[in-house]
C-alpha cells in the first residue's frame, strides 16, 4: 500500500472513530486528488476488506466507514 493510501485509510479510520463516514469528495478535498482517484482508492480498500460501504439516501452518495 502506498503512503497516500495509508494516509487516506487513517483519515477514514479517524472519521469512523468520530462516528462520521467518508465519501470520495471528502478524500478529494482533503488530499487534492481527483474524485475518480479517491473513489478508486476507496474501492480498493473495500476489496481488501478494510472498509465497509453503504448508500446514504439523504445525500444520495456512497459512504465508507472503517471495518
């Protein structure tokens, strides 16, 4: 896992500890990467069983929390 991916995982983990979920736009803004790149990193974490994904009906977007 690259350093950026580790830092993003820590970001998702810290938000989860605070009972907050994370979206690709949060990662995009915080780390100044494209939304597509942020989404790909979050999907990779999902594939590696590091995070869980759920759909937020209110905001109509996918959200991630630490597993």
